[in-house]
C-alpha cells in the first residue's frame, strides 16, 4: 500500500469536500449548522435510524457479494472479512480519483487472508461486472418507469447522466470480456511488463512473464469455475442491486424523517437521486464530489423550495458519503491494526 500516495489523495479529498460544503452552504441563507441541528432534533428517530441502516447497507451488501464469490471458489470467508474487504473498497474509492480506487486495498486484505492473486482478480472483476450492471439496470428501469423525470434536470446534468450511463455500459462489457476471455487480460499484463522493462522498472522480463503465465492459468481456471455457477453470479448481482438501492434510498428516507415538510412523489425523489448517482459515478473526482452535489441540487430544486433542497442535499450527502466513508475508514483501520498484531504474533512464534 503506497502510504504517501494515499495520504496525498486523502488531503486532496478533504480539501475538495471542504470547498464543496462551503460552496453549497453559501448558496442558501437557511443552510446554517444551527438550522440543520434544529431540523435533526425535530426529525423522526425511526426515520433517521432507517436512513443510517440504509447507509450501512451500502457497505454490508458489497461485503456479502464478495463473500459469496470467494466462497464459491473454495475460499471460505465470513461476514466480518467481507465487511473489511468492502470497507477498504468504499474508503479508498472515496479518497482517490477513481470509483475503483479501493479495489487494490480489498485485494491487499484478501492477500492477508492467503487468498491467491488469481482468485482475488476473478472475484473483484466479477464484482465490478455486477456493480456496473446493477447501476446501469437501475438507471434504465428508472427512465422506463418515469421518463419525464429527466425534465427535472438541466442540460449540464443531463450530459453528465448520459455520459455516466454510457461509461457504465461500456465498463460492463469490458469487465465481462476480461472475465470470460482471459487472453485479453493476459495480453494487457504482458504488454505492461514489456513497457515497464522498457522504462527500466522491471529487469528480469522472463521471470515476470513466467509469473504472469502461472497467474493467468489459475485465473482462467477460477473464471471457468465461477462462470459455470450461474446461481452465484445471480446472487452477487442481487447483492450489488441491494447495495445500490440502499444508497439511493437514503434520500427518501431522510425526507420522511424530516417530517415530509414538502410533499413529493417518493418514487420520483428516489429516481432523481438515482440519476444523480449515475451522472457522478464515473467522474474522475474523489467520490464525485462537486458533481454529485450539483446533480442532487439540480434535481431537488425542481420539486422542493431552494432552501429545503439545499438542506436535504447536505444531510443526505453527509450520511451517504461523508459518514459512510468515515465508518469504512474506521473498519479499515481496525482491520489493519488486527492484521499487524496477528503478523507480529506469527513472527514471534517463529
């Protein structure tokens, strides 16, 4: 794990978050810490609990998806380990400029549990396929179910939504092709080794090529095993679907918790939040910060007054992203400390 690089990314993410929150708060006079606290004090406790449980579901369901994929390959993983793999993905995706920036951290914790590289690669790739497919599917169903919701967004937002949809569809096809056609992934790996040798980072090309051949042979075997288990892939898809639904549902749940101050079709509100996620998910900014806020505000202001739209956006974004990322970071920290203690004990035994 490149600590210096991750610290740099984390500092950048904090700066972007600060600037985003300052920009949002400056647009509404009613959006003050005092007013937000007053709103929360009068909010429904069961409603707030539901919103936080929905937020935790975003971490939990990815953990369950990873757990079922690894178990199907013969590497028994419990729920706590699945949560750790998921939290690593969520936290580092939130502080790096890529939505898949947390994948190497998930892989690192899997390696700590002595899972082979080939099985890790197949698992993470399969999960990426199911995640992008579930995101695209929910967006497509939303448009089919309520096409006029696109009228709630301006031209800039629609451009982001269209771009996000195209990227997700393209990634789904690419990831699936890599999963079922190991020769594509092998070619990428060998070309990468060749390039690294050319710029004098890798010296022994033969040794690296041999390692690539061995890993790809194992990868092909794992991929075939997983591909022959349609029920496992379907279950992974369902868990990823539940993960996306959990995150999107925070907005209508928070709206209800605040006392339903302004009536709105909850299905419309859910779809607006979903399309905002689609539009911001593929932007190369940590957590889609700034873009996600813009899309949410643009959609919310079409159904709410400006002040309430800003308030709802701030609260929902705080739960779904900032608090979720913080909890994920805490899980990662605890898991990393436990791993260090475990490694030290094993070293002392030797």
